[in-house]
C-alpha cells in the first residue's frame, strides 16, 4: 500500500549512507529511529548528536515499532543482525548494501540473506546505486532531481520505497525488476563507483534516465 503520510523508518547502520538517509527522511516529515548494537558507545553518542530529531536505541527496540527497516551496514554484517529484527511480517525491509569487497557467505548478497532468513516477501533493494552525497542532496543545477533504482518481487513494497526515494528529492525511482535483478542492480552501483573513484570523476556525479 502506497503511503504518503509520515512513516516510522528504522535505519540499521549510522555511517555516511545511514545518516544521509536519516537526515533526508526527517526533513520530509518521517519518524526516524537508528538501531545500534551498543546505545552507550561513542559511535552511538555521535549519532545522537548528528541526528537531532531521531531516536537512537537498540536494534530490537528500533525494529519493533518500524514500518520500514533500511539496512546500510556492510553486507556481511547482516547475518548477525537479522536475528535482532524480531517479527518482520508486517515490515518492509530495504537492502541498501553492496557486496563489493565482502559478502554474507554463503549468500551472494545481503538481500538474499534477508529473504531466506526472515522468510519475508517484503524485501526491496534500493538506495545502493549512488554515493551518500547524492542522498543528502539529489538535486543538480539544470537537471532537477537525479534518479534512484529499486528491485524486488513485491510490487506494493516497491511502491512504498519508490515514494520514499521521491520524498528525499529523487526525481524518479525506476523499477529494475524482481528478485532476479538484485545482483544486476549491485553491478549498476559498481558503474557509479567506477566513474566516481576509479576513473576520477569525483563523487558529485549522478545518473538520470532520459526518455524521448
């Protein structure tokens, strides 16, 4: 079901991507929680300082009240995190990771691990194809909002996530297809990484699809 009103969003991972998404969702009126392993750690204290307006609590507590859970940790961390999510039957889980350097063995991606270990169909791949700078500000002079992409079998869940991407300022969130396209979407991310870093064009580049 497409939701245009405020949603309860939990972000697992408080690095660049997690905090960029959190800031954007707070600006657009959503309720944001961060699930952390240790609420008293120095990193958790930094997150509390940076994310004014967000709740920083345990992973279990943050996931309990969430409508959407977004994973922004390294992909191989997912195996130890999933047991802390609790009952996810009524929640959308968004995999924003990329298995570039490591992967959650024996699974090819975190998405596949989430699907199997939670037995949920409401899993969506999204927010993995560009740098955190474009999540903080997806608006480019003369071009407007740049594009985001998603994949997964559940169309209703994808519709919610597509709207969340637009709430951040992305012009469009293109449907890449079902679960079978998740690994291709991670390779799509590698195209941005290649241009931005390996080819030296810098991180302030983005992808926008044009149609005649």
